[in-house]
């Protein structure tokens, strides 16, 4: 008697027990499902960590031009989201990171070859790459339907990336948002990201990578309002070993909330191209 | 007994996910809607019961927006005339001819290497224009412009002239597509030389259109919510959709007032665009748009463009634009160099 209920309970228990990450902080949770039986991750999500300023521990800091920007340009303090606290850089790479940071708010596009040499790509409104797109101070939407593709749409510079589910083919060429292949592991969406342009940075502190960057992201629903996000970051060109970041993503719940535009190209044109205009320098 | 089981199940479900009662609507809908096994669902339906538009579509065609002069009043051609029409259009569109002199050659620098081959074929139904209303296949006559708009148009024309002469003063002399702000991602969607792909995603309560050029996603809510407030304008406007039978109807307002944002320089305050997406069969979708603006055209007009599903082996790729927009610097440094040499034209 009551067999159906008991079976359902057993299935539930099995699913819950294999569900990873969440365990420590969240009560057991069974997310709503899409028709294919996988969790429904649709919604607008946003990180609240300050990792876009610095993945590691950081104090509140003034912006690059406090004499003009005052407290407007300043950044908040924050705790490291890196497992173990520090990014395991190879010795030489720390120096490069320091140089990146020093010139983070500069740009020089006078030569095609040196186009990307200095300045934070965010400063120039370039697409942020992965995982940075996830912890920028802007929301993003996960669009999940019944096709073999999931779309991630980010508010920052209207960047998008397509997650190809159970896809075999490799990245045809490097791109700013990379080549994302997804699969489900229980209730966790796992995304393998390769083929990223070497020019993207990981934060405003100058943290960087090469084209060998390999990111494995994990999105696990832990309540109707939270996804746990975890990413393993590997790049033998820069780091001594793979390392991990994790933080929660929060569902945006405001009435009628929608992803808006942050098309920042017009905010950077004077900086990048103003000096080549007719009146410039006169 | 049975009732007890259900009750026990309910209690268990509630206690295992304590705040599920507040789960977002879309999730609830997706979870609760199942297809009854006995009833066969109609073709091209999502699991949650809406017409299924998902896939990567291509809107390239050589059929012109407006019916060309000289072709008479025929809106649809017979096979033989159609072949001739297509050959003529392909010849006009090709960039590899060398019969225009050096200046024209420069403007054909994006040669046939860049050309989407589908751009050289007319629509399968052999129409002579994409415009279906008015019946003459032409954009209705223009309404006289206000002095302010006349001035703005003249300024834009002067900037275009400087750019085309290779002497742009400033980056603002360049159009929004050249500046990588908006390209073919702003409605209405019209065929162009390359990157005519659009991927449609659907999720309960939303249709999302991702045009390849430029990497933006137009996320269209279908829940009847109001448009954004009038002081919140966007480069791609603000879209709301609903189903009219099997057709997705999308209305877009709240376009920014910057020069070049609204279609054909129409007035952002009064411009209205309605798009209709209808799945025809496994490989075709009908895209229809109607634009109206009493301050620009004497009456509304409508065009239909067939969208064809692309070969699954073909893919949507990232179209980065601003990130390596060397052209802007080349155009401007070229202009400064020419000014130094005293060239003014």
C-alpha cells in the first residue's frame, strides 16, 4: 500500500543524496523540473560578491582617478572567493598581474598590434569572458527551453553565450565568451568552457590567463531563489595547479524585473577614439 | 487509503521544500504542465504547449524590400521571369564586378568572399518585393518633416558624406553599425551581406531572439506585463509578445532617441513596430513586420520575409565587433593624414 508514494520518496531521497555542493549550507532541495526532467534554471540571476574588483581578499579602495571621481570611483572591500584564499600563480605571472593592475584604467588603440596590450577589457567595454561575466555587478538571464541549447544573456555590454548541451565539437576559434559545452550531473548544470580569447581578465586587480584557459562551471539550484556557483580554473600557462572559486547567485525577484541594456560602447568611445578626431590636440 | 497517500505525499513535498509555495510562476507552470498521453499534441509545440519556434534561422534573400521600377505591377513572377529577376539581382549585388571605376571598387572591398550565398536568391514564392502592403510593393509617401528633424537629417547626411569621402571629422561621423553599437539586431530584421542568422530560444513565458550580429539577446516576455516606463529607453527598444493563434506577435516601443536608432529615421515618439512570427513547416518560419509612424509615412506598411532553418551542421558563432574595431582608428588617422596633405575631397 501507498507503494507509489514510497517509490517517489525513495527516488527523491536518492536524488537529494547525490546532489553535491549544497549540503553544507542549505536544507535539501528538489528544484522544479523542465519537461525533460532536468532542473528549471530559468530566471534572472546575480552575484553579490565583489570579486569583479578582486577575486582575492581586498580592502575598500579608491578608483584610479580620485581627484576627479571622488568616492564615485571607489570599490568595496570583499573576502576572497578563491578556495584557499590565493590564486596559485607561477612566479613570473605575479609581476605581469601587478603591471596589469597599474595600467588597468588606460587604453591605447593607436596600433592594431598593441591594441589589447594595456588596460582592463571591462574598462574598454569588451566582452568579459567566463567566469568573470558571472560575478560582474550586473544581472544575467538563463534561458532554458526544450532545445539542445541554453542561452546565457548578460546585461553587461549585452554579451551572450550559447551553451551547447552534450556537444562534441571543439571551439572553431577563440572568442571573447568562449566555447561552452554543457551536461547535467544530477541536478547540477556543468559547463566546460574553452576557446577563450587570451585578452580577457578575471577582475580589475589584473588577474589574467592565456588561451589555454579551461573553466568548468557548476550551477546547482539550492533553493527557489539561489544557485550555488562553482568554477574550476585551469591554465598551465599561468597557474601552478587548477584552482576553484564559489559563491551563490541570487534570483532577482522585483516585480516585472527584466534584463536591461548596458551597451557601454558609447561610454568608451571618447577614451578610445577621441584623440583621433579632427579637433583633438588643438 | 488512496486519499491518505496523496495527503502523505503532499506533506512530504511541502516539508522537503519549505518555501516552494513562492516558487516563480514560470517554474510552477513548467512543473505542473504535463501532456496527457492519450491526446496527440499538434505539430511544432514546446513541451509546455506553445508553438515551437526554436532553432537557428536565416533570413537572407535577394528579393528587395521595395519592388524595383521597370518590373511593372506584378507581385509574383512565373518561373522564367523569376530566374531572370534573380540573375539581375545577383549581378547587382555581387561585389566582384570591376565595371564601376576605382572609387566603386573600394566600396566593393567586402567582396563575394563575404557574401552569404543565400543572399543571391529570391524568395521561394518568387515575390518581386518584400513589402506586401501597400500592394505596389513600395514604401508609402513620406510626410513632411518638422524643421528640427529636417535639420537632424541634414546633419546626418553631412556626416555620412564626410565618412564616404574618407574624411570623417570624429567617430560620431560614423553610423551606429560602424561604431558597433547596434547592427542587424534592431527590429525590423532585414537581410544583409552576411551574418543573417537568428537563433530563437523559448522558455515558459518568454521567447528570446539572439541575432548573430551583434551578440545581443532580445528577451520578450509573454505575460502581458506593461512596457517599461517612458523614461527608460533602449537601443533595441522594449518588446512585449503574445500568441495570436499560432503566431507570435511582438510589439516594440521605448526606442532611444539617438540619431540612427529607429528604422529609417522615423520619429521615436510615434514610431511603432509590430512583428509576427509564424512557424510554417519543419524548415520555414514566416517573419512579417508592420511599421507605422504618422510623422514619417502617410500610412503603415508591411513586409514578409521567409526565415529558413539552417543546416544543423552550421552554427551560430560569436560576432565580436567593438573589441577589435580597428576600422574606426584607420578611418580617422587616414582622414587626418589626408587633411595634412591638404586633401579636402
